[in-house]
C-alpha cells in the first residue's frame, strides 16, 4: 500500500478514520494490525475506530468497522452516522441511504452535519438486575442495542470511576466471552440526562457512544416512563437523541440522531503504520 486518502470525522466526540475501500486499496484480508497502528494516538492519526466503506450488492455500501484495537464489533452508532455522511459527501449514496453492518442493514438520513440512523431492534433488555462486585451486589440494567451495554445510574457522574469500574464490569464473568460496554448516567440541572461510557475494544472511556446513548435512553424510558425522544448529553457536550416506539416493555423503530462532522482530510503514508 502507498498513500491512502482518508477522512477524519467526529460523531459527537467519537473520532474515526474513514477510507473509501470500494476499489480494494486496503487489500489485506485481516487488517487488525494496520488498524491498531493508525488508530494509535501520538504515533499515527489516532482514533477510536476505523471504517472501511466497501461495495455492496444489497445496499448503497457495506462497512467494515474496527475498534481502535483492531477488533470487529457488530455496530457503532456514532460511527454509523459518520459513515453515512461520508458516503453522502463522496457521492456514494444520496441523503437517504442504507448500508450493511454485522448488526444488519442500517438506514440513514443526512441533513447538513446531522444524521439520523435507524437502529436494529434492541434485545435482551433487563431492568434492575445486579452483579456481584468485590463481594457486594451492584445494581445494573443491560440491553443489546446492536452491541451489549450495561447501564448504571449514579449520583455523582463527575466523580464516577468510569475507567476502573467500567473495566471490571466489561470483563465480569456474567458478560463473557464477548464482554460488554458500560454506561454511567445521572440527571442534570439543565434538562437532559448525562452519560459517560467505557467502551469495549477501545478499553477506556470515550467522549460519546451512540449505541450506549440508545441503551441508556431505553432504560430511562422504561424506568421513568419517558416519551420519545430521550436526549442524553455526552462527555463531549454533544447531545444524542434516541427515538423509539414502545409497546409495554418492548421497543422498536429505534433511531439515533446527532452530529457527524468532518474534521479534516489527508493522506496516510506508509510511515503511519510501518513502525
């Protein structure tokens, strides 16, 4: 591989490297090592993940999404919004589009830097469960919104030890072998609930998580009988809106809306990954 054109994009604070790979410029069958190197901050571009836009016979395109460690999650809400806007800006798709992911077909609508995506139906929602941590029960809820998420309500979000507690829950035996993402939520004085997330695959806190915001929104809707949309304020300060249809304890027609901004365009040189 020689120089590779790319976009750096941010979805509510989650940052991604996006590459148009429809012509197979990244031809390796197993690119995790490449991904981990170019996503490494200070040594290369740095990002929470990397997205390859590839040809599809069933939709406008398909994506291959990688966490920064090279792992392949099923879905990423913030990354999906960035992928949709990237495709629109590059003439790959129109403002209304659909693309293939490991979580199924994702539909999207692009309007300026705001993108709304229709998520796959959530599953396995359990409200007010508990796990044993350090010999005491820890109250949690959990749901799969394309990827697994734990949601915990806390009193002081700023003081929450997201990295340490998130790590321990992510690797808790209850959620093995695939592990889980972990979201900490608390009400704010100015309206929307606030959220902080430990992301599996990044193995640390990120500034936002789209599927995590949806997971938190569904838990809040069920616990407090909140109507759609439920808005969450991410650590980046951006707002993520989750829309849904609720029928008892079941949800469908779930959509996520938020910003997907182009930060810059550039060329990856071999020195970006050959170190």
